[in-house]
């Protein structure tokens, strides 16, 4: 009979296990840094910079992976993957401060990532969004005749308002109202027509509920202006504020939160053989960082920015799955993260079922996203997701 038992411990349970072992409680916090393993990718280093970081990592017992030609300097720029415990990384950063080649800046950036806090709380009307507390639910309300899942169902303002009320009662934290279908190959809707669809709905919801945050899903500044006047609180722009050049100014002047999304192009052409020059996660992350910087330059406050990697917008099935699998990497941006997978083709690429029969798959994907710290999930069926998130909250740490 074997007298010894060995089992793998989940990293998030290290503190509990250390306490159970009987470790000196005065040193637990210090010890945990040696058990907290991290991976960071540093992009666009010169070969000498990469080589120095590699040597410093090795000197403290950590490691770093880099291009095989760094040592020969045959490449102009190199990316590096550093692997270390928190304790080792702190030592590496201290040493980097005294290195040449602007490596003190790398030290600062690494420490910012290591001790990155959740984004600043956001208050809309009387609702406080504490990003470290839970994942919030955005309920989808399409007032269009041709949306891929529920087109035509809520085109009548009365039906739309009733559905909004049901989503609010079911636990929606935000209602996202859209008057233009952005499914693949859809045509652009005239802003005047979009206004005719959404404004009566925004007004009637606001009349019946003065507190629920309302988001306007539009890429047209004219629509955004009218919706905000009618009672909307957030601009959700699938183009990342780039389709309509007036949109950044509207967001800045009104001081409302904005969702900046990645899309390879417009809905009309985005699914025509989507291709990326580098891996999709790097490409989407860099694009979003660029869009965020433009927003900041336009006067939009950092606390009013939310990012969205744009699942299904100019991505193949494999692109979408890679983004979902590595969604936690987008938390490195420092901005709240919204993701919408509800009833999208990423599910039909795995399950051959119509849109209305994808809810179990929606919940599976969204549960994974919640477990990885996504701040807002955008869904059709609020009630089922609200229940799933409530249960998940009891077993995951945020």
C-alpha cells in the first residue's frame, strides 16, 4: 500500500493550502509570490534589449523564450515571452531599472502589469459598476426587421418595451438598443431610418424606468446624439468610433461611456475571407489599443472606455475560438472588457443548430468568459445567463 498521496493544486487555492499545511501565518503573503506563476509577452524589442532580459530572467531562476536569431541580430525586432514567479519578476524589474537601452521603461511597464488593478468604477444614473465585484449582463434589444436572431420580433415599439421590461426583471444591468443589423453581409441603414426605429423605444423605456442604463448600438453620430437626448447613457459602436468621424467628438462632449469594438471592416464585407498579418490575438489587441489612444486624444475620459474584441466581426471560426480561449489577455489593456457571443456563428461552426437553439452553447461560452474575468457579457436570454452567473460567482474568485 502506498503511504504517500500526491495531487495537483489549483494555483488560486495556494493560500488555503499553505494555511492548511501549518506554514507560519506571518509569512504567507510573502511566500505566495513564489507560488504565483506569470507569463508576459513583451513585443517589439530590439535584439540587445531581448538578450538582456533573457539573461536577467535566467539569473533569477526564471526563463524567457525569444526568436532564435536574436543572438545574431539578424532580425530588426523581437518579441519575448517571460515566464517567472511574482517574486522573480520583481527582482528582474529591479535589475532592469539599472540597464541601458531604455530598459527602465520596460521595468515600469512590467510592474504596471504585475500590479494592475481593476478599471475604475463607473456610475451610470444611480447604478455603480464595480468591475472587481461581478460580471454585468447587457441585454440585447434589436429593433430591426433583419437581425440574424430576432429580426422583426421587436420592431413594434410596444413589443420592444415589453421585452426590455422582461429583461430588466430577469436581471439585466444594461439594455442595448440597436436599429441597424450588423450581421455579416448586411447593408448600412440610413441614419434617419435608424432614428425612427430606436428613438421611440428609448423614450418609452426611459419613461417606464428612470434608472436602467441604456446603450445605443450605432455607428452613426446623428443616431447617437438623438438617442442620448432621448435618455440613452452609453454609445456602443461596432466600428470602434471610426465609421463616423464625428462620433469621438460626440462621446467626448457628452461625457458618456463608449464601447470600442474591433472589426476587420464593415458588416457588408467583414466576412469576405478575413485574414490577419499576425496571430489574431496580437492583431486585435494592438488595434484596440490604437483605437483607445485615438479616443483619449479626442478627449474621451479613460474611465468612460470599454473595449470589445468583436467576436464574429471579420473573424473565422478559428479566429473566434482563439480570441475566446485567450480572452483574459485583453484584461492587460486596463479597460473594462465586454464580449458578445450570443447566438453567433462561432456556435453554428461547432453545433449545426438554428440561432434559437443555441442557448446552452451560449451559456457554456459565457460561463467560460465570466470565469476569465470578462466584465460585461452581451446576451439575448438574460434570465438564463443571470442564473448561471449567480451560481458561478459562488465558485470563482474575482
